C-alpha cells in the first residue's frame, strides 16, 4: 500500500507521472511482518522472494525465471519498464552503493533526467561481475533505458505495473495507492494544460489498463462539477466530459457531532502521547465548545477542518501547560 498526499507546490503534481511514481515509492508499505515500511523494506522483500525462488526451482517459480531470464539478468520477460529492470537488478546484487543510488533514483526520478551517465556507471558498468548485460553503453542512452520521463512517461506507467507484478510474484495481492488532497489538481495546478494532463492520468489509473492495482482518491462531493467548470471556463469545449461521470465513486456520510467528539478524543490521546502530557490536563469544555462550533462547518469539509482545528487548539493549549 502507498498513501500519497498531492501537493503541487512541493513537487507532487498529478500531471507529472515521474513525481507521482516517486511519491508512491517513497510511501510504499508492505505488511509489517514481512519487513519495514518504505522502499528499502519493499525491495528487500522482493530480493528475498527472488533468492528463495532460486533455491527451490520448479514450475511455481516460473515468474522469477522469466524475470531474470534464467538467473542471467541480461534481460527480462516479465518487467516492462527498462529502467525499473535496471534498478531491481542492481538492488538484487546486494551492492550497498548501488542500492543507495537505486533508492534515490526511484524516489526522486525527476532529479536524474540528466544523470544517465552516473546511473549507467554505477548500476550497469560497475556491477558487471554480477551479470552480463550484452548491450553497449550507447544503446542505454539511445534507447532511453535509464529514463523514466520520455515517451509520455511510458516507463513510469510500465514501472508501476512492474511494481505491482513484483509484489504479486512475491506472494502479495498487489499494490493499493491512496491519494489524499486530490483536489490539489484543481487548486495547485495553475496551467490548464497541466490540469488536463492530470485528469487524463486519473482516467488512465481508473481504466485499469495502465495500472492493474487499485487507486482511491479523496475528494469533496462536488469535485466533478468543479472539474468541468474549470475546463469550460478555460474554453476546453472538446474535452471528453463524460469520462468524469463514468468515474466510480461512493460518498461517505458526514460525521455527526458525536462522531466529531470521538474523533477529537482520539486526536487528544495521540497528541498527549506525542508531547508527553495527560489528556485529562486539557479542559473538556474547550474541546466541547470547539466541536459545537465546527459542527456548523460546511458538510463537505467538516472532518478535515475538525482535524486541523483540534490539532491547532491542542498546540496552543500545550504552550500553556
């Protein structure tokens, strides 16, 4: 699973698929009993699965045989993204320097658009004692083997499918991505072409062909209306607006005052644990008065607004404790 908060101002723009892939991989988690959260834990889990398969050859390990081309690692019949194959292969060598570069590259791929020489030197040329890649160095550059951003981010889409395949091949059900603050697409992207690209990426995710895993998006009930209005206001009359209406969705019931109070209580316990004070030290009337005020907030933003205001109140109270 990966939990991604969109923020165009901080370099997580939904029209930039290299940034989205980096955010997904920075926040990826596997079940705790299989390894620590994060990309390092996930790649180590994949490496162990691969090594275990090699120790027990058989038809059930066909996935890993195809992925490594019979453990030769010269090409792959399973991974579609050329740069993702290079990254996974380098990680499976166990070379710590290469692994550090792999982590930085996959988590911040936009920073390596002009660093192909470094990637080739450390992840291919410097690891040839572990595998025999028959391609000359010029072919890596000419074929964009080390680039995620070319050809409409094709290697990114392929790479996300590869990550899903690697997790399935390792015994999990696949990758689930949760996108929070998705309305940043409307407020954070100022260029209408960026907005259009972001919407098309949404449609591609939801279509299931570019990414077979599951993605979910947190939006307010009038998100679709806002999307249409912003495009129409910019004169985009030929956009396929029916695609917005085809997006599967479900609406959560607004939280009641009782539920908002319970939510505030949970925040209070977590806040007290984090900053070392007892929840009883906070006046219950202050929380109660705040909830009564917040319950009059617009329904579509009530839960989010409540969380922010309760934390803000507790931060202010903490200064006086």
